[in-house]
């Protein structure tokens, strides 16, 4: 017999889930407004995309720290900090007179999202019984995947009908509602007040993540063959090696990376990264293709992503229930296979792409994404000990957020490099988009391989 969840637990998930949804919604809601904002704020595409990349980068860093914060501080305290930051950032963005102010507002909101998503998964992983874990993780994954996918539609609709500033104004009533739900229901207490934070490790990791993002952002301006690009990439690699060495010998750790000694967890983490890398990156590419190549406005560009985004509302919870009933990670493999098919269709029909085909192919890709995404963290979480739940939560959420940041940056850089050519913008954008499609498909192949290997290992372990 299934254990019934308490009303407090359900409302706690609702509060942190809605805050997480708002955070992920504004991640990509400005993507369709970039052509407008570049003119309005007098900056280029490589600069304006930091409104998304910077947001995702800081969200990633806060998620790294979330393992320590959740262990040491009450959930309600962290929630109140998160919703306060989101409100302040929302108002700054709505009232911004310039790009720097808007960027600051976005970064403050990113701090909020970096707290709220791990809080949501922490409540689920610690309060939901194992036999219902995949179902609830599926619903949580639906919220954080629906937001970025729905963002361009939301942003495009409001920009076309009123103003891009309405993206932020319309969230204020929901913020008030979420505040009161969380205030009266969140009650989980910390379980390791003595946990110590690794400031040196955090600082080094922050430098690495920023430098990698900056390196690919620079490529959009100077090209991938520039010595500036390769020099910074080499420095990033050396710093990564240094971080690995530091983490092995340090007495304090941001995250217990011992969880990655489990091969099933490691393969799942790779697949999880690639799913979000492609998902968020493609949510940037498609609106650019729709506007620069097909000549559509911001509203149409955003609406292209809507059917695929809404699909997740139905598929993600059902996918979790499917895996709960099967007791095996087979749905993850099936999801990656469909995801690969959706990615490959963009290459096959590149020269014949229309608005209808973009909608259809993104719909297929999102079907695969929603079958695999939530189930991946669910299956990985049952491979570790209870005291490592916060670590696996932080690791996977940090990974998926940075995947979105890096995916946006890389795909934007590829298009940006091609747009440097002295030819029509429509043609150069189309050339860059085709390269992005090939990258997406190649990475989807790797993701499918990772899902298959984790499935095989899981089957052997069960036998």
C-alpha cells in the first residue's frame, strides 16, 4: 500500500516548485527579445546573451553551495531568502533603464533559482517514499524543464502584445501567492549544522566555470581559430586539473564527489548534462532561426516552442510513474533514443525547415527529453546512501544548470562566428544553425550511449 503524503509536504513541494518554475521561466524568456534588446540597449548578440548565460552560470554556482546550505540551515530560512532575491531581481529587470542594471537584476534572480531548485528536490528526496519517488521527481523535472521551454513563448507573446517588461511585471502576483504557501508550510530542519563550507574550492570552481563560459563567448567575436580562444581554453583545462587535485586532498568538500565512483551515477550524470545542454541551447537557436532565417516576429518565434513545452506537463509525470511501475531505467533509454531522432530531423530537413517543421521536430525532441530527464535523477538518487542525497541533488542540479549556460553560449558562439562573415545575415545564420544541428545530434548520440551503459550496469546489479 502506498504511503500517503502529508498536506504540509505537498504544499512545501508546491511552494518551492512554483518558485523554481518562475526562475526557470525567466531563464529563457528574453531569448526571443534579443533582436529588440540589442538595438534598444546598443549591444551585440554576444553581449546580450549574457542575460541568459550569466543567469545560468550564477544559478550553477549557488547550486554548488546548496549542498552545504541545505545541510546547515532550515529550509524555510533558505526559501525566504530565495523568494526575496527573486522579487528584488524581478523589480530591477522590470524597471531597468540599461543593460548593466538588467544584468544585475538577472543575477539576483539567479541566486534565487540556485536555491529554490535544490530545495524542491531536497524536500522530495527526503519526504517522499521510494515507491513514489520517480513520479514526484518527474513532476519536479517537468517544472524545471517546462520553464525554459515555455520561456520564449511567454516572452514572445508579451513582447508582441505589450512590452518585454511585462515578462517581469506579470510574475508579481504569483510571487505573493508562493510566499504565503511557503511561509506556512515549510518546516524541514537542517541535519548537519557543523558542516563547513569550502570557500577555496568554491572560488576556484567559480573561476573555472566563468572562464569556460567567457572563452566560448569570446569565440563569437574572434572565431574558434583565434589564439585568444585556445589560450583561454588551455588555461581553463589547467585550472580544472588543479581543482581535481585540490578536491582530492582537501579536508572540506563542496560536494561529496565520491558519489561519482558509482558508474551508474556517473553515466546518468553525463546523460543528464547532455539532455539539458541541448534542451536549453536549442531553446536559444530555434527563435534565432525563426526570426533571422524565416523572417518571423518574436511572438511566432516563441510560439514555435509552445507545443513541445506543454508536452512535458503530460509526459514527465507519466514517465516517472512508468519507471516506478517497471522498476528499471528502461524509460531513460527510450527517451534518449527519441531525443536523438528529434535532433537528427533538424539536419535532414535543414534546407526545407518551416515553422510547422520546427514545431514538429522540437515536439519529438521534447518527448524524448521528458521521458528521460526526471527519471535520470530519480534512478541516480537510489544508488547512494541517505546522507549523500543532498550531494547528489546539488551535483545533478548544478550540472543541468551549467549545461544550459554552456549550451546557450556554445550555440550562440557558433552562430555569432558565422554572422561575422560579410554576407547576408539570413545566410550566415543558416550556416551557423546547421553546424549547431550537427553538434546537437552528435551529443545526443553520446547521451544515448550513456543511458544504455547505465541501463546495462543497473540490470547486472539487479541480477
